[in-house]
C-alpha cells in the first residue's frame, strides 16, 4: 500500500471561496475534526493577513492533535528586503507552526508581469526565504504556483525555481495548477517528467475551473505525487479547489493500492462533509459524489427493483463505506418496488393490493402537486392512513392569521389556533416573523403542555414552490418543511392554493411524525 499524504487547506484556501467566512472557533473545531480523522496536514491560515489567523495559531498550539501537523502559509520575502527584515517571515515564525508552506512563482510570465522582478531575483527570493525559515528549525513545504502553466511556457526555468527551493531546504515540492485550466493527461505527463528531474517527494494542488480538480489530483498521484492538497467539499476561490472528500474516497476505495488518513476515517467522510457545510452555514448539495443525500438514492421503479435484488446493480460502492446511506424515493416514476422499499418498517410488503393502492394514491397526489422525495414524514403518515393505523394526536377546530401594518410600514403578524387536544380545547395566540412563523408558534404553544417533547423539535428549512405558474397569483403552491430533533431530520409537505393552508398541512405532518416517532422510541 502506497501512503498518500492528505493536506487540507479548507481554513485558508477554502475560506477564500465566495460566501465562506469561518470564525476562530469554527477553525479550531474543523482542525480538531480533521485531526481526529487522521489528516496529515491542516493549513491553518496566513498569519500576516489578519489577526484571526494569528489568534488561531496561538489557540491551536494548546490542542492535542495527535500526528496531524498544523501549517502556516506564507509567500517569499518582498523584493529588496532580506528575509529577516520581512514582517511576513516574522509572522510565520511567531505562529510557532512546526511546518511552513511557502508559495513562490514558477511561471516566467508571472515573475515578469505580476511579481515585476527579474528571473534571477525570483530564484534568490525563493532560495533565501526557504533557507531562512529552514534555519529556524521549521519543516518547509514549497508550493510551486502556476507550475503547469510555467512548465508549458518555459520548462527549464520552472525546474530552476523548484531546484532553488530544494537546494535551500524544502522537504516537499507541490505542483500547483493555480488557474485550474490544465487537462489530466497534461498533469500526468508533466508531473512524471518533473519527478524524473528532482530528488524529493512531490505533491499536487489543483483548482477546479474546468471541473477537473479531482481528476487532475488523481492523475498526479498516478504519476508519482505522494501528497494531495485540497479542501473539504471543494471550497475555494472562483470554482474552488480539489474536493478532498472525493479524492480520499477514490484513492481509498476505487483505485486501491493507496493508504490515506492512516487507514482510518474514510467511513466518516459523509459526517465530515456535512459538518463543514454546517460550520460554514451552507446547505449541502444533495448530488455531491459519495456523500450527498442523493448519491445512493434510487427513484425509477426499475432501479429500485434491481437494487433490492443486488445493490451493486446501480451502486458503485457500499454507501456505508463512506458513512452514507441508501435511500428510495417516491414519484410518478415509482413502481411497486419503491413502495415496498419505503414501507419495510410497516411490514406490509406482502399485501399487493395495499401496495397498489398506496402507489395509486402517490401518483394522484403528485398530479396535484405533491412531492414525497423530500417529505418522508408525510409519506410515512400517508402509509399509516392507508393501513388504518393513523390516529391524530390533535384536531384543528380553526385558525386565524392576521397581518397588519401601521403608517410607518411596521408589520405585525399574529396567529390564533383553536385545537382539540388531550381531551379538551386549547385556544392560543402568538406573534411571529411572518404568518407561517406566527402559526408555528401558536401551534406549539397549544400543544406543548400535552406534548413537551416538541421542545426538542426545530424547523431548519422552509421551501415554497409555485406549481401551476400560469394561474398567476391564484396558483397552487407546494410547501416543504424540513425539521430536526436530536435524533434526525425529516421533511413534510403541503399543497394548496392558499400558502398559509399549505404551510399548516406541512407543519401538522411534521409534528404528527415527531409524536409518532417518539412514541415508537419509548
């Protein structure tokens, strides 16, 4: 087994992605999670750029990260200044990081047009920077910026820059496809030729501007690279960096012969991916390879039928190998196999007549605008109603929502609900940020005295979709609500020409599902 080092730069390169901003505590929590899973290097930031990154290095020094090394990122020293005089060099040393990653120019075009120095000055800046930091007892990784563009433009000079870094004491040289425009065959060919000319380990750092960062990283590994740099979920500037989730899964499971994360942690990739999305306050894409909720989701009846017989018929790996799970979806494309797969826990799969009745009901409801793919809770209750085991925990007598504005434009929203619950009538009123929020608040206020478990229930997403837009403001709408508690997440759906009524239907299903779920646990 060939060991491939995994170098994560989510906290530095990843944070340069649009809409991504990690707090100091976020950075610490992500670092600890990466260390726990066995990542080899975590690039914590650029200490000269901001005070938060400087604070990060002070805080992370107190953490036990096992064998994971935290690295500080910096650039070659400034033109016309000695390394020991450059504040950038001092900030790297002050970080107390045992590993320092230095980025330098490899392309003669960038040296002349961007850095605005001579080729010889650039070589000196690379060498003196690394020699100075190495002399301070630090491990040095050298990131050769624009390496592949530089090689295609002037391979001799590209090699000179790398050799300068090696001679000065760099322990690893990383080839960077900084513009993300190189093709996999070029990555493999150039990496192999460069490795022939140098005598230290090399890594790969790819950007995703052509949607090839993962493929390019794997091509470089095949050519001999022993380290892959990237970010969790592919976060990064422009189109992002190589997604380490996919890189790790491909190396460990698909390609074989490689060991990553010290042989552990791969089965927790789904958990890691979603943790980083949550920390970044981002919704994770359902179709993300390996770890997305749709990665092993089956919708077409023929597919579901085949997967129930032989899982590998439509799955390239076992979902559990990356910490994911298999899901069966319902839609007008569904067949009896989907219904059987979705109703296993109800133990009704032998009742073909009931299966057909449920399938017919699903198709009819979808023709009305319902969707059950993201509303498992509503489907579960539909099955209970079809079987005859559903008994509502409460019944609506009526509700009223009032929205008022004063002369200044200030909006006040108030909802009143009247329910039959627990053998009596509950009549409650609540204000909220909008009609749905007010309705939810009043509903909970009426139910919590009887069902205190609703305190653990939280609404995490609310989606509205117009079904028949040609009807304009009279169009029916579909409301999907996503809810979570300490044990899981579920979705519910409501459809009506009235958005408040559609929201009420989805809210009621969400609460009923929670109550049935907790009763089952008890």
